[in-house]
């Protein structure tokens, strides 16, 4: 007997044969993609290259909606319909996904961003806290999605977020899975680790993205003084940083969760940094841009004043938890 998805102690079953076929093929597809991603990432590690991994799209799969035996949405129903391909950028409860389900008449499959409630797609909530982020969503991401044949729409979701909707229909499961790949790649290739970090921020009150706009709140600038400053560990990254991905679980996910009393500011150095680069890299860290050292950097600021940085070259192992703990204890005077 095929096992699909469980909710607590309840083993859910597909509500019809089409859903069963979709779930089986989707699970095999995601497993294959994960294995291909691991193989490709191993090659990037071997050659010390940082670039987008086109196979690293998903981290898992689950069902879309719990339903009654006739397919009608029912949160206590014994069955499920549709699948969610969980995007690689998801963090804990902050889930981004591509959903695949049959249309109400069962004649074709609809593929869309975000969860599905009833027949409504929820879209992806993306970070548009600055003009650069908003521009990237409105231009390259939407351009890639529309080129693939998607219907695309954006809606403001507050001052710093935008909901991105994208969807298309396909006649069979294989084409639907291929379409999901294209949509996921169109999104992740242009955001990469930035999407992961934004989901991390949703789950951690002690993590934020450091930009030119908020840098003066943490780093003492002569022309933008503040009355007081909190201590911060700056972790630099790029959207495709191979070494950052290697430390993602230990350094970004686990350590930030187990040390809620320490504040972490993540700075993407491949985004415009008119203030950050000259102040932090050039002035405080002594011109490290030309030192051969690469991201991730761990940079420690106490009360707005630079104290120390840790970084290594491309061929060396990246900074790890030991380096982070020692820096926090030595330079910030905090438990680590």
C-alpha cells in the first residue's frame, strides 16, 4: 500500500486516482531533484565555485488541502487533494511553495505560487523593503515568469512586502511538474539566499537584513549619529554564496534560534551597498575587498563600534560556529 501524507496520526489518502497519480509522480520528481541538487552542489564545492544550483528548487513535498472523499475541502477529512512542492527557500513555518492541483472539472492541472485555499491561490510574500528589491520583482522575476507562459500579478501587502501571484495550466502531470520547475527557477534564480533569509527573518526576531537604509542604526556613522546602539554580528553573504549554503543549517538556522539574545544582521554584498562597503569593508575592516577573503564574513560591532572580523579565502573552510561563539564572547561580552 502506498503511503502518502500524514496529519498527526491520520494517514491521508488521495481522494481519486488522478490525485494518487499526481502525488506518486510528484514525490518521485522532488526526490530526484533533491539528489541532483546534492550532486551538483558537491561539484560546486569541489571546484570552489559559487553559482545558482538549477536543481536546488525544493526541500520537500506535502499535500495541498485536506478534503472529504468527494474532494470538497474539509480540514478534518480523510483525504487530500493536490500537492505542494516546498521551495528550497522555506524556513520552518515560513513556507514558500508551488502548488499543483486539478481544475474543478478534472480536465487539466493548475500550477501556481503559494498555498491553495479552496480554489484560491495565496501567492508568495516577497520582500520589497527597498527600491532595489521591488525593481527586481517587477522586472527580472516577472519577466522570467511571463516568458514561461505564466499569468503574473503583484499586489502590495503592506509597506515592505508584495504578494507575487503566478499561475499556468497544463494538460498532464509531467508537463505540470516541468512547469513547476520553471516557475521555481524563475523565482529562486533571481533571489537565491535572499529569499531564504527573508523567511528566516519571519521566524527570528533577532535577525534582520542590513541595508544602507538601516545601517546607521547599528554602525556608528559620523553624519548619522544615534543616541545609542545595540550590539550586532554582521554576516555577509551573496545570493548564490556556496560557502554560506554550506553553513546555512548550523550558522544561520540553528545558532540564531539557540541564541535569541544575540542580534544578527545579514548583509548581501551583491546588492547596492553605497554606505556599507566603504564604511565596513574599507574603513573598519581595513580594505578586505582586496585581501582574497570571501563571504561569509563575521563582523562584530559593540555599541556601534567595530571590534573584529573573521573571514577566510575561497580555498579554506568558511567561518563556523566556533568562530562565531568566540567572537560573541570576546568582542560583545555575551554568552555564546
